[in-house]
C-alpha cells in the first residue's frame, strides 16, 4: 500500500481518470526502506485512515516526486507535500509555503515541490497553493519502520493536520500555521 495512490474522494469510491479529483491533495513522499525517510508516506497513510468517509481530500503516497505527477494534480487548488528532513527543527516539524521554482537542474527523474507547482501552473494556467510539511528524522539507514522520535513527531503532525483539514478542507491561507 505504500507506493499506491489512495486517491479516494473519501466517499468510498476511486476517482476516475480525468474527474475532479479533490481540491486539496496531500502527497507523502520518501523511501520507506530508509527508516525515517518514510515519514511522508507514514503520515499520508495516517491521514488516509482518519479521513475515510469524509470530504474531498486526495491523499497520495510516492517514493519520490516526478514530473508525471503534475497531470494527476491538475484539479487541485491546494497541494500539501509531506517529507522527512535531516534538519534539526525546534518543534520537530515545520510548515512552509512552496514557491514556484523554474529551474529543474540536471536530475530530471525527481523534482522538488516548487518545481512541480511551477509545472502545474504552466500546464493549467493557474498556480495551486503549495505547502511543504517537513518532519525531522533521526535514522536514515537502511531498514523499515520509523525511529521512536520520528514516530512521535509523525503522530503530532497527523493530529495537527487532521484537526486543521477537518475544519478547513479548502482554505489554506498564506500565513497558515497549524500547531501540535
């Protein structure tokens, strides 16, 4: 289930190709075989379990971000990327606005959230609201499962995102902060 598209409209049905797929999309990405690098997929799966049967929030899990994802997200008004970071963060996680990024660089099989938002804007003529939730990891060695600290942080992020998304599924203000 880790690298599948859980794309439900949370009414229990799969979104058919080309349909309005939800105005808010959460994408958890990372390598589940590198311990805490799997924070993004873990959090996305937690959100998918909590939002079963509610609203129109699309949740995806990916190993990495790829240009092809822009087509799948074309209908999204808001895209929330969730990923692990090696940075030391005061609260263990941070929410940041994603600015469109024009330059891709040399590696074209994986892209940044900013580049993906920019690609979506050039394809659709509108720029979705982009956010990045970065969660501090501790152990990025080979293996499965989160370290104890990363697991605690993931649960706090799932709770904070659940509380926020439950109240305001379609409103992500520029100064958005949600607390744990």
